[in-house]
C-alpha cells in the first residue's frame, strides 16, 4: 500500500540582503521598513513605588531645633543635626509597607568636617603661596579624595537598613583610584592651568577638558557607586551609560546658556534704566553712580548664576535619576526613575519663592516637598512579591564616617 504523502514543513523565509542591513538611510532607500521597537515590559502586580510619609510641619520642628543647636554650638552640633536629618528622612521612606532606617553616629562626621575644612583651606591658598605647594595639595587631594568618597558611601549605606537587612559598599582600592582620580583632575584642570601661567590656546584647552571629560567621568563614578553597592550581602549591578551622560550634559549646558541669556537681557535692561536715571540727576552724582554700578554688577552676577541653575538643575536631576536607575538592577529586580524636569522645575520655583519671601523659614517645607517627589518617582520592578526575595544577612557594619563629613562639606551629599 502506498503511504500517504507527508506534508512538507515550510522552509523558514529567508531575509533579503536589504532586510539584513542595520536600520539606516540605505535600508530605507531600498524600501525595507524598520524593525518594530522592542515591546515595553508590561506592568506587574508586584511592582512597588517608594512612598514618602513625612510632612513639612513635622520636619519644621526637627529643623528649627537642629538649627538653633548648631548656631549655639558654633557649628559643632552640625554633625548631630546631619544624622538626625538622615534618620528622619529614612524613617519616613517606605517600600512595600516597610520603612527604612538610619543608624549612623555623628562623632566621626565631625572629624571628617575638620579634615574637609583643612583640605579646602589648603586648596584655596596653596597656589597663592607657591606653585610646588599647590601641586602638592593637588596630589594630596588625589590620594585622600577617593578614600573620603568611599568612606562616605560606606558610612551612608552600611548605616541604612530595610526589613532588618543593611546596605553596604565595597570597592577594590585600585578601581576606586582609577575612577576618582581622573574626575578630580578634570574638575581642577582649569584652576591648575591658570595657576601654572597657561595662556591662550593652552588655557582654552584646559577649560575644554572638563567639558569633554566630565560626562565620561561622572558615568564611571555612578557605575562604581551602584555596581559596588550591596544589600543583605548581595551586590547591585549597573550597565555602562556614558553615551547617555553626554546627552545629559549637552542639554544641561544648553539650558544653562538659555538661563544666562535671559539673565543678561534682564541685567542690560536694568543697567539702561539706571543710566537714564543717573543722567537726569546730573554730574554731581558720580560717586552714587559708581556705587550703583558695583551693586548692579554684583546683582547681575547672582542673577546669572541663579537663572543658569534654575534652568539646568531640575531637568539635569530628573534625567539623571532616569538614566542611573534604568541601568541599575539587583538580581531579578529592576528600577525605573519617573522624575520629570518640568514638574521638578515647578516645585523648585514655587518653593524657592517661598524661601525668599519667608527669609528662609519655608526651607523645611521645600526640602520635604522635593524629597517626596524624588522618592516617590522611583519604582521597583519585580515579577514576584518582594517578601519572597531572600538575601543572606551579614553582620551590621558601622562604616567610617570621616569621608561622609568631608563629602557633605564639599557639596557631595549623596544620602537622604
């Protein structure tokens, strides 16, 4: 008996040579449609958004007491105030119904601030005294700076906990210096070149170095921060993000230039008005006119700095959160930053006006409003319930706080 014919399996369709090209102008000219973009991850019922429960009125009471004690102690109490602030913000931050906590002690922070003050004073005056002394201080910065940064990270994370498990930070010494020293050299390139007597194209080149190198160095710093952070003995991971940092810096610079132009137009209009007023007052008001010009110059400089910051910082901070957390993972967990520059800009503008109109008394309310938006813009993406995630709990480590005090003194506050 003849066996029935077995239906042949259709051979997979072969892509044409044009279809195998990467998407681009040549492929479009050959009439091949671009590949469909990858589907976005569907929402999971186990995704969790961080929640901030603190209020401005509650923080105002904490802030007033800490401020008065800091003033009465001539700044000595500031280390205790910093720890109290960190603990308050941590205890008012929740994930999946459980609060964070902060366990740091302030004594070593005070020592760190003394170190920071000494380094800052040495850097400010060293090149004025002698070039060799300035270069020696720069070398000291390159030796101590990375250690202070790692100490700050270790202190903040090792003293922060969630569900009884502590965070941590552990980075090899060699990698620490490979990441931090180039950043320090880029940051100080212009100052060092000017102190060494560079002129013309040499000074311009030294000024361009930070512009070209800081996005790269900043991306490497964030990669080191996140890829060597730990929770419960397990390490976080971080994918490289340097190209996105270049886009971040380019747009921030463009926004800062817009702010400077707006401030320049406002200052020019004000100068013109003052010149017209002085002309009406006659030649007897020369001294008064000079005083006005000095005051106008000072106010114009402050206005330029304020508008550059106001135009660039909210967008920069929002986009930075999006980039950094989208490249971070913790095992199967992923993260999504949802801060938006426009909303953050509105918050900053509104609360900045409140701070100015109340002579600073509105500051606690502004700090809480911005912290709430920043915290609640972070979403933890998970395909399983967070209580089922397990990690080995290592012994709690206090960490060294000297670097934390120094980092805070130099404006590198990277905690709550």
